[in-house]
C-alpha cells in the first residue's frame, strides 16, 4: 500500500520524533522499528538515564474496610493496602510520606454513613489543600484529586473536618491513592 505523504508522530518515553516522506507499509514498519530502537537506546540506564524501575516508582492505593468514627482533624486510616511501591503509605497512621521529591497526583473517594454529614480534607504537611462535604438521605459519595509538588518526607493524609463517621464495608467504598508523576 503506497502512502504519498506519510506523517508519523512517535511519542515514546518522553521523546517526540516527526517523520515525513513517501513510503510503503514495509518501509513504514522498518522506520517505526528503527525509531523505537533509537528511543530505547537513549533511555537505557547504560546511557546515563536514571529512570526508576516500575517497582521503585512511588505509588500507593489503599482502601477502608470498615467504618471509622472520626474527631476533628483525625487522619482516616485506610487500612488495606492494595499497592505500596516505595513503602510511602503507612496504613497504621493513614499518612503517605514522600520517599522522593517530585510531582505527585493524589485521589480519594469517601462515603458517609446513611443520612449523616461527612466533611474531609486532603492535608499536605498539616495544611488543608482541598475538601469534600456530603449529606443526603442515604449513603453519599464524594471524590477529589489534586497534584502536589512534594519534597522528600512531605506528608499527605485525608483528615476529618469534625466529629463524623466515614462508611465502608467489604465492598470497599472509601479509597486513597497517590503516585509520582515526575521527578
């Protein structure tokens, strides 16, 4: 199959290459293969790249397995850890401590006890960053996410605005996750 003005954009591992020209499918595959090989060589650890392996990239995901009664500014302890690369999240304290400096994305979902108010916030080094509030006639859910610049050792947690109860059970409605986006 002949392509008259073939344009291909390859975005791989942060590299962008623009290729323009006239080629056929066989040549297109060969060109793409060469570009992939070049990009992989550029990003390989032997060429000075300090790219962390998948297991070393800080990332965690945790869930709440049972309801918790909370007081003002109490940390919610999401007690079941699903993923904890870098061991930054502590389920005993409910706090994530950044193992390396960088840009992190965090998200959380919470559910109130049926018909009761629940107000929580994401805390970065004990400073409120954002909040969610809910009250309804039955169980209500709220979710939020944020991107933060963290220094090594910075602490992030989900805390209660007051004396409330957060709901969860075996269906795992309430969650807290985060991961490194960039160094």
